[in-house]
């Protein structure tokens, strides 16, 4: 009889720990029926009944799916991270890329102007005229 109670207690404890970790690590939007905080409190204060209820009624169904803003197959391996946001429409992506190109060109232009100004000052300080005879 003691072996049965000990075995049952270990099973309940293992199920309770698994359920607690599962509630904590689950995505808030994927949990069914109650908010995440309520499930956490139920599992925490009612180890056996809360764990069974979580596994039956609260646990997210099936494998987690990426959000609608995540890329399914990344174009570049450095972007192969879960949760990486992507443009939802090609028009938004093209507009963003156009703005990035314009900003990069503006920065290049400003850098060239600064470099030319620096070179002019350096030539002016050394007394060079800049013309070859």
C-alpha cells in the first residue's frame, strides 16, 4: 500500500512540475479557456486537479504556429530566428527598402562632403594651391 501511495505521489508531483513549466512557457495567446495567470494559480494551488485540468482544457492544441508576421522560410540564414518579423505585403517591403536606399545614399553624400571639406582644410593649412604646373 505504501508503494502505491509513493508511486502515485511521484506521478502527481512529476505531472504538477510539468504542468507548471508548461503553463509558464506557453504563449498567452495560445492558451485555451482562461488567462495564463488563472491557469498558473489553478495548477499551483491544486496540484492534481489543476494539472489534469490544464492538460485537458487549457494546454494549447497542437504544435505552435508562427505568427502572421513571421517568415515561414527565411531568405537569409542570419534571419533564421523564431519571432523574426517580416513585411506582410510586398508593397510595404518595397517602400521600406526604397527608404533604406535613400537614407544610405544621403549618408554617403554627407560623408563625401565631409571628406572633401577635410581635404580642402588640410590643403589650405599646408599652403598647397591644388594646381599642377
